[in-house]
């Protein structure tokens, strides 16, 4: 979704700034989250490639095995 928003933003004339606030949500494994950009272990291009090509069953297994410690702010 963020990539789609950036594509729309790039099509706007007279644009000044694009701000995407998600540091807290994407660093929920940290005890203290600072207002800074944390280095990613992989590039955004690789993350998109993986997301678009991963086997759905493998994704489900990995999610179940690796997300117990993460906080899901989007659950209702």
C-alpha cells in the first residue's frame, strides 16, 4: 500500500513532502522506539519481491512461528 501511495504522490504536481509515519508499528519488537529511521536488514525492493513471490503456505507457517512476540496493533 505504501508503494501505491508513493506512486500517486509522484504524479502530483507541486508536491512538497511525503511523510509516512509508521516507525512505532514496524519496530514493535523494540522496548524504546526513537524518532529516527532504523536500518532495514533487507532493501525495500527485496521485501516487495519476497512478498510477491513467497508460497502462501510457507508464509502462513513463518507467520505463526515468528510472530508470537510481536504486538499486532491492527487486530480488533
